[in-house]
């Protein structure tokens, strides 16, 4: 059984090294995944998704490649929500 760690916005921002405005701009541009809703007023990011983005940046991936990674992360979430395997 796989376990998932969620991190809140401040930790996700610190992990990426991005200031708040750039962090949310990157989400809007598809360069970071959107948060997961945990409750009515609570969101967080799967730490594994943020780690994957950081690794892609370290590897020198292009913005287009990072956008594709984010699209794949979102598709994996949707598959989990539909009852499939990610």
C-alpha cells in the first residue's frame, strides 16, 4: 500500500524555492500541479508531485516537458478518483 504525504502551500513554496506570486503563476501556467482539496477550506499538494517537478527542473527539462509532467500528474489523480490505478 502506497502512502501519500500532503504539504501545505507554504511548505510547497519553500520546497520549490518560489515566492508566493510565482508559485501561483506557475500553477496557472501549468508548470506546477493545482492543489488537492482536503476539505471545505483546506487544500494541499502531494509531496511526490512537487518533488517530481523539482527533479525535472534539476534535470534541465524544458517548460513544455514540465507542462507534460503536470498534465500526467493530473491525469493520474483523475484515474485514482475514477477508481483506477495511477
